[in-house]
């Protein structure tokens, strides 16, 4: 089993930008539980590459194949022996496998590692009760429901009536609760908002009665991942067949 270093910290750092703090709290629906949940550990699946992202590619015992490359506007990266690779839209593990498969024609059992060094593509983050939480690219436009769909959809425990949108960074965020069940059942487009770069969607297990307090819990889980000084990976690892990396709650 190979280990792949993935720059999760780099992505989360993109949400660090200042803005005026405003809070919109969803009204309690009759019969809803108002017990605040404590966010569980954050589990991240593989990162989706996009145009403008820069990756560092290395092959064990083949220093001549080490290369840092930026994905061009067409989504292409050119790599020795392999040629042009359509990287944009691929998960970082899928991209690694494409390079490994191409090199296998010339090298026996190549051990390929991918490091993510710069993030410039438009990304949003989807966390909580979705099947494949992670970072997703905005091609031209993306709604909250579309982002959740890209993350595999709601789990059975996902509370559609009380989805949290975090916008404007972790320091002074704008916190908005969305009733996406209303968007799904009644077609209320005011709830299914268009997302912006670095937005975070969190699908909870229970109704969030106090948004500010809940965000206080959530931020303590996300904060250890952040590095203000550097956009580089600082230690998270994803196993080749491990199904995602987890960050334990503190």
C-alpha cells in the first residue's frame, strides 16, 4: 500500500479572508429537535484538481522524473514519458494512477507521489453528513444542492432543513442556515443559493438551534488544519486504498 501526501491544509487555507460578520438563523420548525450537535471528526476524501493548481510529481528512486507543474487553462499537464494528461476534474489519486500507469511501460512498479503546492482553482468545501466530503471545483456556477450532489448526496442522517453555509473565511464569517429540504420539495430557489469560491457547506445530523455556538465547535475542529504562513501540506496523509483521511476532533 502506497501513501500519498495531499495538501488538505492548502485548500482549507483558502477560506481565510476577512469579511463583515453577519448571522442568519433558521427558524425552528415545529417538532424539530433543537439539541445542538457537536461536530464529529472531519473526514476528507481526495482533492479534485482544477486549472491553475500546481502539483509536485516525484517517482521513488527516479529523481530525473521529479517535476513541479501547473495545470494549464485547458486542464492539461505534460509529463515526461507519459505526455499530456487531462488533470483538471481528476481526483488527486486518479491523477497519480494515470501517471503510474503511463510510466509502467518504462519502469517496473513505479512508486508515484503527488504533492499539492498551490491552489488557484475555484473550490468549495462540503463537510458533514454527505457520502464523500471534500473539496469540489466550481466550473462556471454551482449551487448548494449541486455541491452536495458532487459530494455523493446526503447521508440518511443528514439534516436537510438546517444546512450551514460558511462564507467569507473562518475569522469573521457570514453564517447562513439553508433549508434545502424546502428547496427540494417546494422548489424554493432562495434556499438553494449559488456558491462562491471558498464557501464551506456543512450538513449536520441534528437541527442547529444556535448557529454561532455550533460554529464555535466546528471552528475548533477545522482550525488545527490551517496555516496562515504557508499554503503547503504539513502532514496529512491519505492511504492509497484508505477511503479518505480523517482529522480527529480535539
